[in-house]
C-alpha cells in the first residue's frame, strides 16, 4: 500500500444557504481546495462525491458528475457515494484506497448536502423498515443509549448537557459554524424535550453545507503543497447486527477505532485533537469511550473534567461539532477532516490546539437492529 | 362492505385477539430472528416461521415528544424489549396511553390494535407492548 497525503481542503459555512442550489453549494469549496493544492482540474485523476438526502429531496441522481464538471473535472472516474452519516468519510475512504492501491495518484472528495427545506421530517432508517413503522426515529435510538448509559454508569443529565455547552463554546471561535452563541447547562436541560432524556439542544440541527478534500500519493504531494498531511489510517466498518446486542458499550464503534489505532501504530495517548460524530450529546460520550480516551462508562465524567475542551489534554470537536455547526449529512464526514487538516497545519486560528501532530476523525451513520450501519475512523498526522 | 384493517407489515403477527409476533427459526443453527429473515444469515439455510413469546422485559425506552410519524399519538413511547424465552431483543412501539412509570426492567406484554397508519398511509393494525 502506498502512503497518501491530503494536499488541499475547502468548505462552506454550515447553516442556511437558501440562495444556492445543491449543485451551486458544492462548487466554490472545490475551487478553493484545488487552489490551496495548486492543482489544476485536469490533474485530478478521480472524484468521489457524497450526499445522502439529495436524491429524496431534489431527485438528484449521480450529481457528482455535474458538480465536478462545473469545477472543470471530467473524463476521469467519478463515483457517487451514499452511506448515511458516514457518506463523506466513506467517499474519503474510497479515494484514499484508490491512491493507496496505485489506481490513481490524485483524487478529490466532495461532500455536500442541502437539507434546510420545509417539511424535512425526521431522519430514520427508511419507511419500509419495521423498526421505523413501529416508531423508531433516530433521536429515540440515541435517547435509549443515553438511558442505558445513565442506568449502568450513573451518567447524569448535566454531564450530557456539558457536551453541548463545550461544543458551543468551541463554535464561538469558528466563523463557519451555524450556531456560535454560548449556552449553559440550564439552557440545554430546559430546551424542549425531543426524546427523553434528549432535549432540542442535545440534538444536532439541520444545515446546508459542502466540504472538500484533495488527496495525492505521498511521493508526489510536495509538488502540490509545502504542508501535506499524512493519512495514517482510514477504516470503514459495518455493524454486527447480533441479537441481542447491548446499546452500551457500542461494539461497532470500539471495533472501528481499535482497527484505526492498529493500522496507524498509534494509541489514544498519541492523539492531540479529535473530531467525532456528536449528532447527540450522548453520542460524543459514547465515542470518547470507543476511542479509548477514557474507560467504558467514564465518558460523562471525562467531559466534566474539561479534558475534552480546548486547552484540555485531548480537545474534542474544536470546530463546534455537529451540535453547533449542524449536520449536512453528506458533508459532515469530509468537514471533520477539513478541521483536522487545519489543526495539524496550525491554521485553526483562535481554536488552534497548540502543536497538534495527530488527529482522529470518528464518524458513524444509520441505524439497523440497535447498531450502526457504518462507522469510520480516520487518523491524520504531520510527517 | 368494509375492507378488513390491514396489518402494519404483512405477516408480522398473527391472531389480533390473542396475538403473537411471527419470527424466524433456523433449525440448523437453533437461532430465532425477528422479523423473519429471507434465509438464515448464519448458515444461509431456510428459515421457518415461528410465533414468539407475548411476554417481554423493557431493556431501554424513550418517549418521542415531537411530531409523530405514521399517525401515531403524540407523545408515544418506543423501546427495546427483551423476549426472554426467545433470546431476542426487539425494537417496538410501547403503549401510547402509558407513558408514565416506564422503567428499565419492567414487564410488558404484547397487544395488537388499530393504531396509526402504514407506509402507504392506510389505517392499520399495529403491535405494541404494554406494562403488565
Ligand atoms: Zn442457520
């Protein structure tokens, strides 16, 4: 396997982009990322475009070819990727794989979603699944995990709320975040109940947004940039769907992170900064544990210590996370990597983690039989 | 003449008076499934239909307070219920009239009644578990 570097990134702000179509939203960050990589469109040898909802919302089919053509990229292989909330990180994984295996030397990953539309409704695993027909909506499945975590480990509603408070504090330092005003534990607990014990401020908001990553075989990356960032591991796994399965600890999450550590030859103590899939406050706590940032059951107490705040021992979601930025499904997994690259290059401004060398992005998607449909773990590092 | 009310999902339960959920059973692996899979995912052999236990224990639950899907009442509870005899943990609607006093470990049993609509928007019979 060849080594692979990220040589350029770009992203829009996350929030409402009512003036732009789904296609229009995706093009400017491609131009930015190519410019950053000093790469001409004709030098891009493959494209991977992720979106999860545009088919349902706008009837989009194989939109990747249209989007990339607008940015001057044609003729080369283009793949459209849907893998629920990990659509973007899965597209990245495929681009990484193609370069690592020597199929091409450069590739572009474009994640995009436009979902601030009237009557979006609730995200679920699809109207034909019996679980959906029986009333399982995505926030309820995480609410059930939260209840189990509270019952088993004594995690409190205040500890859950602290995740949203911390991520909002981080977001105040990120101009690309949809919500940037500070909130308190009281605000989180008193916001309207969505699915007990998760309140509105415990759940990530919808957003429009697009994010882009440009990759190159490591041997060639310095032609494009003076600051390439190495992909130390890229992992994609699927749930086990064993029955019965416990909601906590989350085996699939642990399995993805463990595999990433093994491939990178690193461990949790090597990480300097992390982005994880905080679709709900409880999610971040579960992911701390799966990433081995703390023992199983200690996630609620970890956030309380401040260790995962900027300035702490292992800052998590310095971008503000999904809880502040919003969650444009197809873009989320790519945007996490954009944040990682900016942290590792020392370009994260007021939210910079000093001297960051190793970054992990954890992302999870979909719901099936009490497990995730997919989970990705990507580790990036400075050479 | 009125058409009979349809089941929320074809073949998912039997006998709405004394209802049982219909799962799958692989005679080779001696495993049960719910719902019944197309083939056994462990040995790829054929799976027979088998009625499951009416009695369960709440493993976890939540009360959904936002605008409900499929014409369900607002709010409604949903849970993961252990069918102890069958060794299965299933996702299911819980009794919408009994949102108070739900707890992990509570005993529940199966009911089937006209409740909400199916994927096609038609009134349907739906299963749920109610506290004993
Ligand atoms: Zn079998």
